[in-house]
C-alpha cells in the first residue's frame, strides 16, 4: 500500500480518501439494491416495498445514486414502504 506523505490539494488526508473509497463489491451491492427499488426511469420518484432487512443498504443505494434521502414506513404485511423524491427532483438533478 502506498502512503501519501502530503495531503492532496483538496485538503483530505490519505486516510480520509481511503475511507471514502468504495470497493467494486460495495458498488455492486449498492447497484443491486438500487435496481430493486428504482423506477423505470431511474431519475424519477421512488416508491417500492422492501423487506426490513434491506433497509440500510436500500437507504445507502438511494443516497448514492440519486442524492435525496429515502423515507421508510412500516406496512401491515411486515414489509417497508420506501419512498424518495428521486434524482431529477433532488439536489443532484437538473
């Protein structure tokens, strides 16, 4: 592993950069989770049902791919309803 002796120009330390770096597997996991809730036009609003065990990865995936925060509510059938305004209506959209 290479150690950076001086901070990069953006002011981050080498450890901060390493902490922000996702592995290929992490990106693949986020992609799979996002694909399960994404609308046909991935930039649109999100409304889906997921199992409670998928809440954390789904929240991360929505934030990673669209920027807006996901909102969850419990359903009578034990699933969670996840909604988000989507990329287009969020801070990263046009």
